[in-house]
């Protein structure tokens, strides 16, 4: 649980630091026997800041919950 908490904290901080990212896909626009034309289409993914805050808080909770040890008698 502690490792998952650390991962969530890192993901939460990254989501707050980089609110959006763009990647490109290549699509074939024209395909004939002698001519091919490819186009690149951008796709942007926007992360809400609330997602970063929730991930960081959940990660902190998992780190503290994983640190506790239950006593067995």
C-alpha cells in the first residue's frame, strides 16, 4: 500500500505541474496506387486540477495508513 501511495503522490504532483499534454496520430488522407498523403492530427488531454489534488491526498492517506502496524496479541 505504501508504494501505491507514493505513486499516487507523484502522479498528483505531475497532474498539477503539467495540466495538459498533446500527442499526435498519423492518418492516411489519400491512398492511391502511386500517391499517399498522411496527415498528423493533434489530440490534447486536459487534466482538471482537482484530479491532481485528489490523487495527492489519496496517496498521502495511503502512505500514512500503510505505515501503521496493527498489534496482534
